[in-house]
């Protein structure tokens, strides 16, 4: 037998149910401040926050990686990259580190595309300007700026660069490395702060949603 709306309505009348009572959705629309509505709204917001958090985490990771690389290049101690390369007459590790620098820089440019905050835009703009400001110096070692604001290098040309020039561009006294380290550390710090803030916001929303879910869990 096919159950019709009429049959359901008749059964509801016999049971003494008010067929004109507002639905849960009506109630929520009229009472936007009620706990369930508020929790669901915050749950939707938390999804957005999770995406932002993920983007900031990627930016933080790539920024910290670049900071570590820059610290290695600027280490002028006896165990530093340049000191070791000179003693062993082997610059392979320096070439590899420069390649990592370029990859990490480009990762930051990619990750920053998904973050549109005012401060992030400011730091990203500063970051993009550094290679352009030092374009002549970078070109001398085979590094060029691409149309999409990334940097790329010619490995063969880089290997032909003399030690003095190589250290001038990438060593402890390099203005390029100093500026890059300053801006990148700011990006990393800001990304970390946002990750912590969004984590706190999500946890708070999650706790509120969980408590309300338990309250309205009609099916146990």
C-alpha cells in the first residue's frame, strides 16, 4: 500500500499533532540566535578557517625552509658552506643549496596566492621586489626573474661563476641574502601567528558544535 500525504495527515490528526506547527527550519530562520543555528553557522565558519589554516601552514613551512637555507649560506664560520667549499675546493653543496633557495622562494610565491590579507600582500610585494632590485647582480650568476614573479637559474652558468662573485651574491655579506632573510622571517612569523589564531578559533567552534550536537542528538 502506498502511503500518501493525506494518510499521514489523518494519522497525525488522530495522534493530536499540530499540523500547522513550524518546522525546525522555520524555527531556525525566525530564531537566528538559537544555539543550534549559531553552532551550525560557526561550524560553516570553521570549515573556512580550516582552509585558511592549511594555507597558512604551507606558507609557514616554505618560509621557514627558506630562512634555514639563507642561514646556511650566510654562515661564515669554519664549518660554513663557503669555508668548507674553499677548503675542499668543492662547491657542489653550495650549488645544491642555491637550487633549494630558488625552489623555496618559488613555493612561497605559490602559497601566498591563496592568502589575501593586507599584511600578507604587503610582505609578498616586498619579497617579489627583492630579486628585481638585484636583477643585475643575479643575472651575473645565471638567475633571472620570470613573468610570474618567480626566479629560475641556469645551472651551467652558475657553475662558471668565480668564488668571489658567488660569495658576494650568496655569502654572509650579501645584501640580497640579508633582505631576503628579513622579509621571509616576517612572512614566517605572520603565518605562524595566523595558524595559532585559526587553531584557537576552530577549537572553540568545534567544542561549541560538539556540545550542541550532543544536546540535539535525538537518535543517541
